[in-house]
C-alpha cells in the first residue's frame, strides 16, 4: 500500500559569506533568514513540516512565490535531503517538474530519450520498450533523429512532455499543470495528465490555480515562509 509520512521536516541552506544580511527573519517571499552576525548564517526553507498521505489522497500545495512549495516537492522526490526530520515513502515516485532536465542540444531527439530515461532510472530495456510510444506521442516524425538544437521551443516541449509522462507512477509530484506545444497537442497532453491522475495512488500538486486545486485535490496545505499555515480537507 502506497503512503507518504513526513515528520517534522526541516531544510536549511547556508548563506554565502559575501551576502550582506540587512534584516532578520521574515521577508515578503522565501524562507527565513537567521539573525545577521550571530555565528553561521542560513536560510530556513522548510520548518516543521509534518503530514501523512494514504492511497487516494491528492494534496494541493498553495502559497505565495517562495513559500516552500517547490522545495517540498524536491524533498519528497529526493533531490534535497532534509536537514532535520524524516520522510517515509512506499511506492514508485515520479515527478513532473524540470521536465527538460538532462537534454543535450547537440544530441538527437532519440538520443535524448535515452539520456532522460537513464536519468529517470529506467533500464535500457524499459527505454527501448517505451521508445516508439514516446516518439508517436510527440508527433515529431523524422525530426526525432535531428539534433535538439534544430527544434523549436514547442517541439522541445512536446518531446520533454512525451518522455516525462510515459511512466505509470504510484506517487506523482507535480509543480503546476504542464502545458506543452500547440492547442491540439495541449488537449492531448491534458487527456494524458487526467489519465495519470486517475491511475496514481497519491498526488502532490503545487499550483497557484485555485480552480485546479479544487478540481484535482481532496486536501490542501497552505505554506508560508516554509511553514504550514493550514492543512485541511476540501
């Protein structure tokens, strides 16, 4: 049975020595700065984050820019290691953010599928099994064997989206709803995302779109300066 259990997660990162701190604590956006001139300086990006998610939960993360939404997603995915607290997870975790990660401009679209698949932890056999479906969904045709630097922005977005959504996650992490390509492709992309949401055991979605949060999620966490301001069912 899939689950996520986060207990008192904290994440701090150091302030570079050359940065002069003028204020302590709260800024309008972002985490909390330690007091200037008092030993090692740091920013607290997350502080005391605790929650539990079970199969069927769809958690929406809301808050201003810099509230900690994306940072929390990256901690859940394992990109950042929390500096305090603990996370327990069961189930395959995949993420829809930084979908162009690992792309090589001089490599072909086909080669970039391989590179991105390896970054995702897919085996060579898994990459081969998904290759033709990814190419077909991207609708790139013969351009799949052209270098990425010959692609338009929309073509690159098509390829990135096709690769990123070719898996079947048990836990899906999303940073905003992804739009890719022209109107027709966006409609096809939306249908695929809707299907993924139906199949995923747990979803954590960060978004500024209140209507989307209400449509997709059954719980909402409001973050403020890396802390939970509220956590409630909707």
